C-alpha cells in the first residue's frame, strides 16, 4: 500500500472510531475525548497532504488547529463540569430533555 | 521493507488500537490513557514523515496540555457515577452502522477518486514552495517571518478562551447560590 494511502485510510478509520464513540458512549467526558480522536484523524490527513505537497502553510494551519483545539477543551471542560455539578452525573441521558 | 515503513505500520496499528480501546474501556481514566497512547503514536507517524515541528506540537500541546487537563478533571469527579459503570447508550447498532457506512464511503472516495493519482500529487508538489522543509529551523524562520501576525492572533484567541472559561465558571456559581 502506498504511504499516502495508508495514512489517509488511518485517518478515516480514526475519524469513524471517534464518531462511533461520540454516538454510543454515555459519559460526557468520554464523548469529548472521542471528539478529540476525530479531530486527530482529520489533522492526520491535513499533515499528510501538507507533507506530500511540501507546503509550509499546511504546517502553520496545523499549528493554528492545535491552538483552537486547546481553546475548545478549555471552554468545553468547565461546561461539562457545570452540567455534572447540577445533575450529579456525567451521563448525557440526564439531559435528554434538551432534544428539540 | 525498510525500517521506516515497518515503524509506520507499527505506529498506525498502535494508534488504531488506542482508538478501539477508547470504545471498549469502561473507566474514563482508561479511555484517557488509550487516547494518549493513540496521540503519541500519531506523533511518531509525524516524526517519520519528517514533520518534526508538528510531532513536537502534538506531544506538547495535546498530550502535555489538553490530556493532562482531562486527566485532572477525571480525578476530580465521582467514581460512583452510574455513567462510569454503564458504557453504552441505547442506539449502539445503528450508530456503528452509520459510522461504518461513512468510513466505507470515505474510503471509496479516497481510493476511487483521483486524489491519489500521480499527476494530482505532482501538481500539488508544483504548487508548493520548492525546497520547503519541515525541520525545526527552516520552519521557525518561515513561520515567524511570514506568519507572525497569525501567531500573534492566536494569543488573542487564547485570551478570549480564558475569559470565556472564567465567565462560564462564574455564571455557574451565581446560578448555584
């Protein structure tokens, strides 16, 4: 298998695994971590293409994505903690009345 | 098969195994450890590709900052939480089916489409700045000469995130009493 093809397949697999995790797990923190896995899969494909095309701007974009991911976690975790404090559980089923 | 290819396969398998363990593990701490091992394997892949800067960022930012934060939060929480004991919600089979379908569709697009064709990759190579290197020194020089404004703007974004996090905590406290 070609190297680029292998890495793209891996990135698709990681994205799908993360998606399954977000959909089937009950714990809100675990769902957040599975989202991180999805993001890592996408970043892998971005790095692969940046490396193949020898474009430095791709690497800069990856750096910016890292910063955005750090900011996302810094905001998402306090929100999850607030939810957990109010219902005394991390189970997303406890918030099922939020569905429209 | 060269050592590099072998290592690439090894790290790819390790990151996949980490992803699968994340779905199986019951306790969030184990999920976090599986995610950390997956991320470190990805950093290994980046290092093999020669994108050293991103490999370092992956370890420093993701494993060093984000996941350590996550582990702290898991330690803060109550272990007797029922969501720790029961892993899965209700719609397991349809969710897996949807994700598998998506993966198959994406895989077909990647292998069937012309993303991977030699001409396409050659064209991409032409579009790039010739001789661009992802080693630390050339990357840093280029990064701070051409993209310094973006670099500075990330600090504004981080400041906004800090303010937002504090605001969320304060709002929760006010509501709580």
